[in-house]
């Protein structure tokens, strides 16, 4: 039994360590996956924005919950840009693959801002949330302007 678990654990670690492209059977699977992650991120980021902008009342617990989901989603999309996934139902620009380092830096910037936004949301202060929301949105926009087609 112990041996079974060791083998299962080893198999799992191999799966996790596979390169991003190998995790998707087809380019359209990667496209669907990254769009889903961005969509969930946008939904929960948007709820934080509604609180930051006073469109809905600030609630510290709700802010923390939304910030956790947005943060978790921010980590997911970038394993889902394998070569060949520039074609199909996607607005991804070719530059994602021709200037990969810049693209990844732009993604990392958003992820850093999302960590700060998460921390801000958890202070329980709407002013902290407001201060962190703008830079995070700017990081989203920076990547969209450079790497997303209209
Ligand atoms: C959002 C959302 C984005 C970003 C971006 C910021 O709420 O869904 O993609 O903010 O529009 O400019």
C-alpha cells in the first residue's frame, strides 16, 4: 500500500513538472483554459473595483474572498500559451511568442500587483483597496494593449 502511494506521488509530480504545452492535448484546450482563468479573474477583480469605486459597499470579508480568487486566477493563464495557440478563438497577438520574455515580464508585473492588491484588501481599509486597485488595473491594461487584439 505504501508503495502504491509512493508510485502515485511520483506519477503526480511528473505530471506537474511537464512543460506547459504538454498539459494540453490541443491548442484550443489551452485557449479555453486561459480564457476561463482570465474571465474568473476579471469577475472577482471587478467586484473589488466596484468596492474601490463605491459602486457597492465595502465589506472586508467579501473583499478578501474576491482578492483571493483573483490572486489564484492570476497564476493560471501563463502556462496556457503554448506555441501554436495563436490560431483559433483567441485575441492573442503573435508578439506573445516572438517577444516571450517581455510578455512574461508583463504577466509577472500583473501578478505582483495582484499580490499587493490581495494584501491591501485584507487590511480591512477601503482606502488601501483603492490605492492598490489602480496599479493592478494598469498592469492588466498594459498587457492587453501590447498583447491582445481588439
Ligand atoms: C478589469 C478587467 C480588465 C482590467 C482592465 C484594466 O476590470 O476585466 O481586464 O480591469 O480593463 O484596464
